[in-house]
C-alpha cells in the first residue's frame, strides 16, 4: 500500500508541473502588452510600471515562471487588481460556499442516480427500465443553466416556494440556507445523477449475472436480499470512486449554476474576475481547481484500493 | 445453404462503412437523432429563407410580446422575433460544435499517433501534458482560455477545441497501443514501410470507429460549452443571435416574459440530445462485439 502511495505521489509531480506551466502560459495569450491588459482602464505609467515589476514582466519568460511558481509554492497566488486582496484569501472565502453546493449535489445525485440505476437493472428491458434510461438521457443533454432558469421560473416566480437567488450560510440560518441551495444543488447534480445511473445500471447488470448472485439465489435467499446485500454492495465499488472524481467536474458546473442563482462562490468569482480583467484571480482559481481535481483523483485511487481487497496486496 | 452462402458473400463484399450505416439505421434512437440533426442543419443553412423576420431588427412596438400568429415564439426585450433568432442561432451552435471538435481532432489525433507509435520519452512527455490538461476541469479551462483570448465566437471555438484536444490525444494513443501489436502492423513493418506510412495507412483506419464515436459525443459537449460561454458573455457577441446569450438575456425578464427562456433552451437540449443519441447508436453499431 505504501509503495502504491509513493508511486502515485511521484506520478503527481510531473502532472502538477505541467498544470502550472499551462496556467502560467495563459498570461502569454493576452494580446499586446500584458501590463496594459492587466491594468484594465488604468493608463497611469506608474501603475503600469508597478505591474511590470510585480509580475516581473520585464524579465525573460523562464525567470517569470520561476518567480510565479515560487510565489505559488509559498502560498502567494498574486493579488486581485479589483478587490485589492490576496487571491488565496478570496479563494478561501468562496471555496466553502461551492463545497457546500457540490456536496449537496453529490448527495442528491447519489440518491437519485444509484436508486434509479439499481431499479433499472433489476427491471431490465421493462417499461420502467426504458423510462429510467430516457430520463438519464434527458439529464445528460439538458444544459444546467437552462434547467436552473426553468426551475427558478417554476419554484420562485410561479409557485413562490423558494427564493430565486442569493445565499445564506448554514451556520447563519440552517433552514434558509437549505432553501437557498436546494435548487442550485439539484441543478448541479442533475447530469451527474444521469451519469451515475448509467454506471450503476451496467455495474448492477454485471453483478446480477455473476456466480455469487446465482449461488445466493440457489440458497433460497429473498430477491430483495440478493439485490441489496449481494449484488449492490459489489456493484457500488466503482461508483464510489466515480463520486470522488466527479467532485472536480462539479466545480466546473458550479460556474454556471452560481451565475444563474447569484451564489457568491468559486464559480462566480472566476466569472466576475474574467469581466473585470482580474487575470491573477482567473489564474489562481484555475490552478486551485486543477490541483483539487488532481488530489481528488489520488483519493479516488486510494479509496478504490482500500475498498477492493484484491488490489490491496 | 445456397441462401446463407449468398448472404455470407454479400456481407463479405460490404464495406465497413456500409455495414456500420446498416447497423446504425436499425437503431430507432439514432435515426430520430439523425433526423433532428439534419433538420437543424437545414435550418442553419436555410436560415435567411426560413426566418420570418430579420433576427437583429429591433422594433419598439413589439417589445416582449407573447407567442402569437405574427410571432410564433414571441418577441424579446428589443422587439426582435424569437423564432428568427432561434433559427439563426443554430448557425453559431452548429458551427461551434463542428469547428471546435475539428480543431480538437486536428491537434489531438496526430499528437496521439505520435505518442502511441513513437513511444519512449515522446509518449511520456505527451502523456504528462495530456494528464495536466485533463486535470483542469473542462469549462473552467475553456473560460480561462476564452478570457485571455478575448470574448468572441471565434475565440470560444478555439478555447473549446484546445480544451477538448487531450481527450482525443488520450483516446488515439490508447487505440494505437492496442492496434500496433497486431499482426498486420507487424507485417507492414516487416516489409519495410516507413513509420509515417504505417501510422496513416495501417493504424489510423483501424482506430477510426472509436474516434468517430468520441467526436460525435464531443460535438454535443462542444455545443453545450459554446452555449455556456455565450451565456457567460464569452462567446457570440450581441446583437448576433446565439442560444446561450439569448438565455442570459431571458433570465432578466423571467417574470414578465418567460417564453424568452423556453425556446433557446429547448433548441440546445434537442440538438445535444440528438448528438448523444447518434453517439450511443454509433457506439453500438461500430462495436466489434456486435458483429
């Protein structure tokens, strides 16, 4: 296990190096003088000079990269031009909001996706199976920002049951927090539920035709017990790791969901920064998201090894 | 006996493309998807003929009118006909879907071939860069690229294309690794074919099915990505019609003019659903296990 962990950690280093290189290179795409683009409306030569010095734009590219990575490694992701605050502080403020949304989305999609997948597999080739498959195809094909707008219309404008936008933290007011986040979490988890359903269905179908399920049935066990205790337990192993991997994808989906529901999270931070030409924040958010995704990948791999006894040795 | 022999002979004569097509059209979902895609394509090409009004012509006397006989889909906040804007919007979406995936294929396939066939350090280098790009969530990397390149449909297509490239690099590399140990590749090498010829003439045709399936599904992803970037203001710029930017405007008028949000969203949903259905059908039709 330790050897596996060591190997995986070593593999991470080149990936992290190239991630940093890609995100650093984004700055080179800015048309014209990067300092001028970064300054936005500001044309004061003193400010431009300060930007050039701060980002070492007057130095050769490899030197700029070394300074940038050095800063990143010591926790300095630069400073927001707009909010005049360190990028890391901004990210630390917004991250819990998006994390809450993503965790709720995963919970919703696990409940919907896994149960629909199991039912679909057990009722294979029946109208229920076809209906569940159609709903899954609908879930994968619906753009989540459109679903969000339609649900706002239904639940906030038409029925008036839930707020259309805004966010309240769970520590401030738990119930209000739930009311403000339930719709966005559902929207965010919608396509993931569909993906989970498809994976659960195929894993369950495989498990249901295996020898151990046939043995369990031959022993005279009730079908309910065979499905829930024997087939589902084994089928869900890959699904668990898929859940960890999808947290990274959900961070991506959160950009649109947060925009639709005006939730002040990670996604809204990157969009607001894009429109205010706050490039240090764009780079910082991309870097943190990519690193989170890589670490989740690692956790998923470890979880897979821990859950599956055959891989432990 | 004679009948089965004739059938076997006929099947042996059938080209792989014709065989895949025959299997594809047997799948109802894929056929429905193909019909809807064809309808949207016709809509995009014939937009000037089909659209009842100029999609950017503003009219202060028809602001936010609900669907009627004059305006089947209603009008928007500037009095523009929504049906005409949805019809013209198909151009941006389909163009973005096809162009960005062509960019991804054009970059990803040669690099994947190089990684898979070249092996050694080239493979290691390309694989690490691919891993790094795949580690950046798709939309966030596309947003970051589009932000640095500047907001426009062209830049959105480049951003989506570049972001989708690693998927094709990884797929091509994996397929090449599986195919290059086959006997016919060994034989081609043994008779002295140069590596470029082996890669293009012997390996590429055999990995095409997997690439076609992935490209079809990726077009759906690219259309959603373009709509998402336009929704955020990073794609097609107003007043040119785009389904994503139409939804952005519609959200502001949800209380007074909910119809503004229905049609562009439905159009995105339908086209994406169709590409997904065709992709699923192609996967089954091209699967060697089905033969």
